[in-house]
């Protein structure tokens, strides 16, 4: 996943600041985002603050707002790298996500789905080849 930060069209932000969804406590992560293709990979940092699982709504909203990504086009992955060779990658999906009347963005009902090691390999190959992630990984699965 580390190689994604060097791809053309990608913005790499370290640290990316946000707040958790419940207590509004500040936290941060590493973010790799491709605004034109609508995908982002957020890597949790071991920083003693709220983890990404507590920030999914805020993370998706802030990515869409700051990088001008339509909520219907967002594909969001969270990455948890641990000591050694152990890491997990999840696709984050929501029940709904839309812009409101004031051009704000609201996501509801976050769920994470772990990608298999094979899925991660396919994902990294797609992204390294300049392709967007498969549509079935979108944050709003019903979006076409």
C-alpha cells in the first residue's frame, strides 16, 4: 500500500487531521487520495488518539469536501499496518451519503468489510496501473 503515494494524480497527506465521529476529539491519519478517480486510502497512525474505526463518517465527509469528490463516486479504504508483516485493509461503505441544500455532505451507517490478501493484491495492481478501484468497492454500493 505504501507505493500508492507516488502515483500520478495522487495527493499524499501526512498527517491528515480530522475528528472522531462521537466525541469530536482530534485525531490524524496518513491519507493517500486520488481526487480524479475518487478513491482514498487512510492509514491509521499509532498516535494515542481515536482510531479510524471511530472516524469513518468524518473521514469520508472531509475527503469529499477537501478534494471535491462526489459522495456517489467515493471509494474509501482504511489501512491498519502493524508491527511485522501484519496489516489489514478494509473497504468502508455507508447506508447513504449525499450533499445537502448547503452543499454539505452527510454519510450515514458506516460499515467496514475486510479485503482478503488477494483482493488487496488486485487493488494495488489496479491502482498502480492507473485504473480506478472496482465499482463494487464504492462507499455507496448502490451508486452506479
